[in-house]
C-alpha cells in the first residue's frame, strides 16, 4: 500500500478551541491551541490531568462525542482540514493514516477474538488485503514489536498475555497499516518501569523504521525527554510553552514549566536540604478560570493589574524561532536565579527496630486447571524467605516489578493474609499468624495502609469528616463524639486540608485531596507503621510533590516507620533511607539508598535504574533493556530467579545460575546482594546514572 508522499507538516493545529456543551453552560476545554508536527517528528504534549491533552487528541481523531465541538481554529492533516471531511472520508483516514494508542490496552482489544484475527482485520478493511497477505503482515508486525514466539501470540486471546504484551499488540495494531501519524495517549502509565523502557525503545525504533510522525501525550517529563524532538506544555486548556526539548528543559521561559520541574525529584536531590516544591493552590475548573493568565493565581511572578487583564497570546522567545511562551513577564524574570531554599528540614533520629521479618514465606495453592478447578493443585510462591527489619522514623522503600510479591508481603503484614512460614515481630509480639479480625485494636491501629488509588478507598456516601471519625471510633480514640470531632479536625490540619472539607463528599475532592483524606485516616490511631502502597502513582507530578512532602512531615512529627512500596525509583531515591529490591518473591538487594543506587548492584537493580526516565538533559544513562517477560510465580525458573533475563549470567562459570539459588552476600555494612557474581565482576560495575558536569 503506497501512501502519497507529502512534504509539508503532517499535522497542523492552528488556534484550536474545543468546548463541551452541557444543559447549563458551555465549558471551554481547549483554547487557542496551536502545534505542528513535521514528517518523522515526535512532539510531546505534557501537563497535569484535566489540562486538555486528551481532548486535543480526540479533536484530531474527530471523536469528541455528542457534547464536544470545535468552536474555533482548524486541524489540518497533510494539508486537508479534518473538520471539513465527511464521515466516509474520516473513516478512511482513521486507523490507516492516523492511528491512536490508548492508556488502557484491554479497552482496545476484543476479549473474545484471537489476537491474530484482530490484527488481520486492519489491513483487510483499510487496504483490501487478502487473508494470506494480512496474516503475513500481522506476523511481521508482531515480530517488529519484539514479542516472543509470534505464531503462538497470534493464536492467543488477549487475556492470555501480560499487560506489557497487550500494549505491544495495541502498538502492532496501530502500525499494521503504516500510519503517517501515531497518537500515543499515556501509553505506558499502567506498565512497570522495565516494560515501559522496552515499549518506549520500541516506539522510537518503529518511528524511525516506518518514518511515522508522533504526538506523545504524557505527564512524565522524563519519558518525553527520551522519546520526543519537541515539546508543548499545556496548562488549563492552553499551550503555555512550546519549543525543542533542549529549549524547554534547559532554557524554560514560563513559570508553570519551572514549577513543574521543581516538583519532580531529580537524581541526587536531598529530601531534607532541598525538599520538592509543590505548586501552591489548585488547578482551576474549566468554568472557574481566572481573567488574564490562567496560571496567575498560582504563579510566583504574578503582577496584579497586568497579568489579570485580557487574553495573553503566545510570544516568540527572541533569538529562537521555535520557542514560544504565553507569559507577559518572561523577559523580566531571572530564570537562572537560584532557588529560594525552603527551610531545611532536620531528619528525625532513626530509632529502635519496630518491625522484624525472619524468613517469611507466603505460598498460595491454586488449581492447576484454573478454568474448572478441581484436580491437581499448583503452588504459587509469592514470597520466598523475606528477612529485614525496619526502625522508628525510618523510610524503607520496597521496589520491584508487578508480581514480585510486594503487595503480598504487605497483605501478610496487615493481617489480610497469614504467613506460610517465618515470623513477623511487631514490637515484641509475633503477628504473622493472626488474621486482621483476630488482632486487637492496638495492633490494627499500629499498622495502617495508604493505598494506590484514593478513589477506591473512600465511602462515596459518607462525608470526609464522618469517615475519619469512623476510624477514631474503631480505634477507641476519644471519650465522646465531641472529642472525636476535635481530633478529626486536627487530622485535617495535619494533612493540610481546610477544616470545612469535613462536610464534603469524596466526589467533591480532587485526587490529591482524596489521598490526603486516606493519609489522615491511616494516622487516626497514631500508627507506628504505615504501609504506603504506590501512594502517589495515580497523582499528577505537582500533587505528588505535596503528598510526599506531607508524608515526610508527618513522619518527622510522629516518628512513624514508613514502608514505601513503589516502582518509581526517582521518588524512592528522594524519600527512602533504605531500599529493598524484590524480584519474583525474593529479596535480591537490600541496603541504604546510597548503596543501592551506586555500584556494585544486583544485575536486576542495575536494569531497574537504567529503565527510569529522568527529566534532566545532563543525565547520561547506561542503556539496559531487559529481554523477555517476568516468569510466572507458579512456574519459577530453577536456580537464580533472575537468570532468564540477566545480562551478567555469562560472567558466572558453569551453570551455577541455572541450578542454585544464590546466597545473600554482604557487600558492605548493611548492604546485601543475592547473586553468584564474583567480587572481581562486582568491582567492574560502572554507575548506571551519571550527571554531566555543568
């Protein structure tokens, strides 16, 4: 199928405005938005949730639903105005010329149809290919997206594939007809960092191979740095800054871009000396936008009488024809001024051991034939001989990919599951065999959890205040309702929420505010240990900064032990005192944050570090992409659990890695690594992340 050669911009969005119409009012979602994408170019679109990124993508696809309408400007694809096309013309372009990859891969796949069939439909419908040609093309594309055993994959149903494999199939489907423009809407948010690295690598390679232009929508600045040529930053429906990656990352000219960068942890930042700076205030709702500059109410450089008068256009930055900013004062601001340091926080003294795990194991028995049950059973080894201790005022981070056993261990600690073997000692009593319903009130209050998704943990029909008071009643805190109400208001103060929020319902709160209510509830009984399971991964970067800072502050005040489960190593490096790396149920490395983030590493830790996207142009990273998927805990490989994906395996003589589980080796005081590599090989390891000198 030969596409017409076209040498102008593939996509040209000019002064685009999109509104949604409700019975009450018109809600402007995107205003005066312009961006163009040249052939073979990748442009990143970044900003917080609700800023209009996905609305722009749906506008390009002409898929704004019943209520959405383009109310100004134009979207041209290869010089043709998409808004002026008929439904039939659009149908020809969608899927063949413009393809879109969504955040949730299963939403794009038909669960009742084999993968091969779904892929073949694309060229058969769009290009009139025969079944035989379409099958050959599907096989080719599945090989291109680096899926193992392509023939077996084509014959599988979507549910038989892992999340990373499903996302690759969706990418393969988008590439089946070699589109000129590929729109990626947060395509890696639901994936592990190692899988994300492989998918991003893949998208870059395929972009080069097929010459596809890309619009990459993300809130992860590090990912945009690694994948795109140019970037457009959005805030509250408007583009506020546009330019090449180097322009925007190194010579930013808009206060919002600067505020975004200040709220993400960069390598080597010290949480006490240089705390993350959250953006003050809240994101405006579309019908409550201020007059003048949208970012004005949250901006450090706001000038009354000037920044709040009329619409502000995009200004070209002098001396650079591709760099633009929507700021009236950009030439007056000293962008290189050193940060006014927030007050330096003193780290709480790390105290005695409050939690100790010794050789903890958690196995599950599942039916070998999962569909019909009965018959033989198989054992899933979710946790293998976990041993560690955590101290008062300490943050211990637990990192690893999905399925490594992080959440299973948290469930055993919380009493939602009981241990198969080993001991968990809290204070001076063993709790591994006591399920939550048999734990006394004090033990339940002592170990609390903050969950990943704040939306699922609050009762939608109860006010915020009532939910916190309910926790106080369970923990038997306060003699009467009046005392509990006073304590509830103090807890709202603790998590920096206005006291009037006590009367609000969860639906009236933003994601970050809901997460704060979850934290207030966890601390209702003065918890000694808080298990935070990915507590900020569902939040925007600016909100992440505020929530992580809040956790640190409460920890300093209450001497809480924080077990921080995460796969985001940037936040781990910034937050944690010690880090425990897990793989397939095993602890493969344990040490202080500095020990784990510098060589010698366990080969898996090395790969994890290389996979982290870092939003800093000075950082040079060693490039390691893990081949293959994580083995199943139901059928783990013999010997070292990591040997099927390890790049260092060839350095170990004989077949030791394949036959024996490595011993836990002491590298330095407090640093342990579970690996067969020799001392000499460990000594050869180089740092994965290096920051170039200024």
